[in-house]
C-alpha cells in the first residue's frame, strides 16, 4: 500500500512536470507553434470562465476550419488587427455542419436539426501583439485572455453564457504569425447552439 501511494504521487509529479515543460515552452519565432498556442488559449479561456462560475465551452473544429482560421489567414497578410467580414463564411452549409457537430459532441439534438437557424455566430474576440512580448506560449495565451478581460465588450464576449434552451456553447481559437514575422494574431469565435424543444 505504501509503495502504491508513492507511485501515484510520483506519476502525478512526472505528469505535472511534463505539462509544465510543454506549456512553459519558450517561443521560437522561426518555428512558431500555432497549434500549441491555440490549445493554450482555449484552456485559459475555459479556466477564466470556470473562475467566474460560467459553463465551459466546447471546441468547434467546424468553426475552426471554416471561419476562424480564415480570419487569421486574412490578418496574417498584414500588420493590423481588424474584424474581417464573417457573413460570406457563415453559409447555410457551415451552420448545418456546426449544428451536427454540436449534436455529436453533446448528444443533445439541436433545434431544427440540420437547419441553419439552429446555429448563429454571435460574437468574436480578436487580439494581436508584437512578437517577443511573451517569452512562452503560456504567457501569450494568458495575456490574450487578460487583455480581453480589460475591455468591456471583449469581457462580455468571453464570459457570456452561450446556452439556449439547454444547448451547449461552442468556441474556436486560431493563432497565426503574420508574414513579416512582426505580429501574432489570435481570434476566438463563439456560437450559440440551440437545443431542440420536444
């Protein structure tokens, strides 16, 4: 029993150290790991929401591929942060795919299943920073969430309850360094998914 307890403690310690070493990874701007930053921003966002007692969001691969990555791709061509027009990206086909994805992730059938009105992109947060402002990916992820918290509208967006009639809210996060390697852009898109009324 004594041996088992110490083995459990050792496993927890090793897991914690490995997690810390990955998240505390120093940013190599010549080999920027946008996937790691995206995952950490998603985790920080849910930690922030948890600290406020707000339900966590699920990650939407559909929004990520069809909307959020396209936003950061547009911004990565320049040096300015702005909000690209989402309307052309949010097609009926994309809305339907998000609705189906929500059903798969939650087991909750979306309102008007398979119909675009079941999903609506409601909000987005954008963030940019000069490179080398954060030494690690973890610092950069925290910095984005803190910056949004200090702006009234961005704070409202990241702490909003994205549940309607029992549905579960979705989010996607995309991060890109611009072509000139002077800025990093981070975008989060948030959506309501409505539960079907029986």
